[in-house]
């Protein structure tokens, strides 16, 4: 069968299989990708014209039918549906229509850096809470929407996989699957035979634990996509067997010079020089040689600045764009180890000294296990009576050997490059002596605010926070302490939602327990450090209480960063440290570690992690743990000997601070001016619809579909899908929306399925339905005009062509424009701003149907005689968009060549006639 051939251009209309379609990018004369005229990207099909029974032919967009007029509200509904449905906007940021976040100016800096690189290799090392996930998401979404990548893998620690999956779906409209040791078999079974995993699932979040084994590692390397994000990248660059395997994996991924690689970390330099330069070598192998080159003017260091961005909070202040960042107010509260509690602490110390003396005198003694028991006991005693009793009740012998006991993670808080911690209480029972049973009974008898001065202080402080309107997160070191604290807070505050989240729950269960508190007016979360990474708490909580001091200052910053981070709505976040003023261990940690870290942070505006030195810290802590308790306060403790022990560590710490100071001046990227391109971003927001537009559209659409939103508390609304038309209900069900859904319009972005499916449903009805709810034509009487004025709602399609990495790309862009003409015999064409304002006019009267139809018909005949003006408008819009693209390109020093061509003829979506009110 001989079929006519057409070289169909991207963005043009064709007719095939009995309906109209828009030709999509990647189409060729012998193979077409088509989107239905009123459909979405999910409805795109591919076909081979030669195999079609009916020839694929050029088509034209249908004119509005004057016989089917609607009212002015229905006209606005169509305009809003059309605008909110657009995904491939015409502006220079292709991703705008697909993201559910309004980025700040400073968050565009990594994106602008990425646009100037042929292959994107970036180390994004911004502070905790500034928004590295958003910055990386903007880059990959932009690359996807420009057609430069089609597949993505995110490599991250296992406790972050669900968070990444949620962020990519909710903020960037990217549906991902999670590849972990538990899910891998199921996911692989779902992939059709002979199809690659990434061809079936283009966007995957991969747990770093999954690729530890050689088989999984080799499998991943064989199918790895063209773009990889590595979160907590510092955990892949340090020494140690597991980390070395991770680094080798990244080295092999980076060996493909065409692969885009985004490395994310808040702690790129933790004092380990080789680890830091290992990380840099993944961007370019030659960056590793910078370890021995210190000149600030070194060309290689200047080249590194194109690939490395690192900002602190003070740098963000310089953008004058700190919306979403509250003021952090820090304070300290102290309690005394007095009465029965003080006696218990002294008895435990005496017990530990006796164990030490016994071990030294006995040939069979094991000093290492004694030191372990000492640290374990005094840390648990400082935490809570519950943790102390658990430690005393758990036998140490047989659970640890003398060589490794002092590195047990239950004693410490993780290193700077690995903050995952075991929140189980360490064992401390060395013998079944009557003395031990006495200590256990003592601990159990002290439970509650009467016997426990630390708990009593917390209760007073939480009461004050709640009274001032704050919702706190109380961080504890051990599981037993968290449950103990939560139980007593529930008793003290029966009307407040109190929940405990610890490492005994899976990550999904932890998140669920947090989310159950969402509807409570007042809430207190008690958590171990399993929540100091992975789950963002800024939407529900506004204060942090360090119930137990962390021995690692980075842990404190991670805890506070869960609440004090991008997106926090409160203007102030309170952070409080509790400690025993006469507890020598608290005193050493506070004065020798935490306050020195805080002094560095105040000087640089960023925390410099404490270098690793387990032996040094262990010795100092053991010396301190057996120090006599001073009855007055911490400042009178003599820490001379412990401080002498950690001097080598302090020297490393000071060196890391100086290097960080030098790096920050180069890598804060102050030369890049994102404010220069914010106008283009804001233009696209206006063109594609703001938060207010989304709210107005959803409320209006639901009302006209006989499913009005029900008011809910806290300015939220409840959507009732049950009342929608059957076709819309089925489409919502496909997206998992079947039950009543609570909507917060401050969080509901235009890319949410609710918005896009409502828009698609109304547009399809307007184009194909007999009695559409959204009107393609209307005649309105209004006081806003003094002469007949006609508004034409146009959809412009443009073909965007550019060359990057010597490869041509052809994309389609769409935009909505309102054209207005005043009068008919001597028409006056009005500005686009005036046209948009007139479309928002208020009707002031009604008209007979025949007059409405007559006016629309006249307006239709008028515009059909103006093809040159419509084509000239399309060309002007294409030129204006090209100017916007060039401005962004120049700001980013982007590489490549751009061209924008309008697709003709222009679609006339709607015709709305405004008649002056004669009264």
C-alpha cells in the first residue's frame, strides 16, 4: 500500500486513528510520537505511519463553536485549565512546569553551574538544611526536560531511600522505584524478559548497602544510567573496607566521561585529607593533585571552582533571600546530681573504680572490658534511670572481645562521615554480685521526676515551650531513655500528642509515627538519633531539645538541622542543651568538644567536623569518667590531663578549620548572580499559574463538577473523589486517589495529580464534549469595557532547537496568550497585560442566547480575517522567548546554540466577547 509521506514537524497537529494529535520530540517521518490534542504526556503513543490503515494527515485545530456558548466563569475555568496543564513551558527553564517547589535565588546557583558544563560533574557541599536535595533535583529535572538525559539513579545510605523517593515524586514529579536488598528480587521479576532495568524503570533510588556485594556492584555498573546522584558522598570516600568498595564503585562510574555525576554532602572535609581529595578526584582525576598544591591562584583550583559549590548560612544571607530559614535561638539548661540521684552517680563511679583496681591487681583481669563497662555505665546513667538499669541488667562477657569493645558503636555517636548510630543500650554487667543488684534497684527506684532531676528539668522546659507555641523534638541517645521520657511526658501533658520514635522501628514505621502527629494542635516527639538523618521535621516541629549530649558535635548540628532547615514556616526555632553541671563526663564533652566546635562554627559560619581519633578520645573520656564529682559546677573541674591527651586531635581540628576557611572564600560562588535570571523564572510562574491560581482553579472546578471542597481545619480542605464523574474517578484512581483527601493549598503545586487531572478532564470535555463545563466561547456584559471588546485565548507552540555536546536537540514548548481587540470597524489591539486583566472582569448582566451566539460568530469571522496578525504575534513571542533563553544562557555562561521557531497555525482555544453595560 502506497502511503503519502509527510515530514511532520515537532509541535504540528496531525490526524490519526480518528482523532487529533500533537507531534512530539524524537518523531521522524517514518516513526511518530504523538500526544492526544486534549491529553497528557501519560497518553503519548508511538506509531509507524506506513502501518496505519488510514493515512496520518496534517490537521488543524477546531474553531470554537458559537452554538455552544458558556458563561464568563466557565471561560475563566478553561483559561486556568489550559495554563495549569502546560508542562513544557516556553521559558528558558524547561523544568518549571514539572516541579512542586518555588526555588530561592541561591538554589539556582548549582543549576546555573550545571548549565555551563558539557558533562555535569558537581560537588554540592552546602550546609545542613539549605536544600541540597532541591538543588540536585532542579538540575536533573532540567536535564530530563531538555531531553539530555532519560535515566537517573540516586545512590544513598539505606535510611534515606524513602526520603529520596518521596522528594523526587512530590517535588519533581519523578516516579521512582527503590532498589534495596529487600526489594531487588521483586523489582527484577517485574522487568520484562530482555528489557534493561533502567529501560523499564528510568528513575531508581539505590541503597548503598544493596551494592556492597560484588555481584550487585557489577550488575549496577553494567546498567548504570547517564546521570547519577550520590547523597552523603563523604561516606564513599574515606578509608575502611566498606567505604573503599563504595569509592571504587564511584571511580568506575566516573570513568565514563559522558556520565553526569552530582555529589552531595554537608561535610566534604572532615579532617581526612585523602578522603577529601578522593572525593574531588571523582569530578576530575587531576583534582587529586591539589592536595599538594596550595597556591590560591592555581589554575587547577580555579577550574575546581566550576565544579564545587559550598555555602553556609551567612553566605545565603548575602542573597537577601532567607525565606524559609528561621532565627535559631540556642540556650543551655543545667541540673544538679543531688540527693538520691547524686548518691547513685557516686556509687556507680565507686563501682567502676573498684572494677578497675580489681582488673589491675588480677592477672586474669581484662582492663579493656573494664574501661568499656565504665564508659557504658556512666553514659547510660547520665542518660536516664531506664538506660542505666538496662545497661546493668545486660551481661557484657561474651558479647564483645577485648580488642574491639572500645570501638562499639553503642558507646559513641558516629564519625563525621558516618553518623548512623546504634541506639541500643551498651551492656555493662561484668559480674552477678550483690553490689550490682543494689545499683539496679537504685536505678529503678529513681524513675520519675521526683527522683530524676534531669527529667524534672525537661518537664518544666517542655511546659514553657508549649506555652510559647513551640512543638519540640526531644533527642535522646538510647531507646530505653526515649520510651522513659515519652511515658512521663504523656503523664504530665495528657492533652498533648507525645510519640516516641527509635531505631527499633523500620524507616517506614518511623515516618508513619511522625505523620500520625500531623493533626494534633500541640505535639512533642521524643526520638533517638535514628531521626537526626533522613526524615525532615520542619513542617511539624519548631524546637529541638538535646536531652542527652552527643559526643560528636556534628550530631548536634544534624539534630537541629532536621527542624531548622529550608521550608520551616516558623520565624524562630529554639534549641536547648540539657546537662549535669556536676557530671564530669558532661563537663568534658561540653567544654572540650562541643564548645570548641561551636566557637569554630561562629567564626566560620559552618561546623567543621571533629577529626577521627578513637584512641585519643577513648583515653580522655576514661580519665574523665573516673574523675571525682565536684559539688558546685563544671567550670571547676580540672580537665588538664584529658585535654593534654587530645592535643593531637585539636591540632588536626585546627588544621581542618584553616583549610575550610580557605575553601569557603573560593567555593561560595559569589560571582554567579542568580537574581539576574529570577525575572525569567517569575515570568514562567505567571505564565503557568501561581499558588493562588491553583487554589482558585481547584475550588471552582470541583464546585462545577458537583464535588465542592469541604472546609477542614487549619485552612485546609477535603476533596471528595466519590462525587466526581466516573471517567475522572477512574483517572484519579489510577494515581491512587480514591478516598477523601485533605488538601493544603500551600503544599498543592500545579504538577500535583489532582490539578493536572482536573485540567485534562475539563479540557477534553471542552474540545470533545457536548455540554462542557469549561467554555470555549462566551458573551459577557460588564462595566469593565466602554466598547465591544473581544478576547482571544491562544495556545502557541514553539519548536526549541539547540546544540549541546555537539548533539542537536529538538523540543516542543507551549504557552498560553490572551489577545484583546477593542472595537471592530476600527480595531484597537490591546496589550497582553490589559487582555489578561479584562479576562478577570466581573459580569453585570445576562443576554439572550441568540445575541450571545451572534456576537461570538461575528468575533470568529473577525479573527479568521487576521492570520497575518496572529502569525506576527507568534513570531514576536518566539523572539521574546529566545531573548529570555539568551539572558539565562549568558548568566550561566551556558554552552550551545539556541533557536526558537513558532509552529503555525496558532490554536484559537477560546473566543470571549465583552459588551459594555448600557446601564
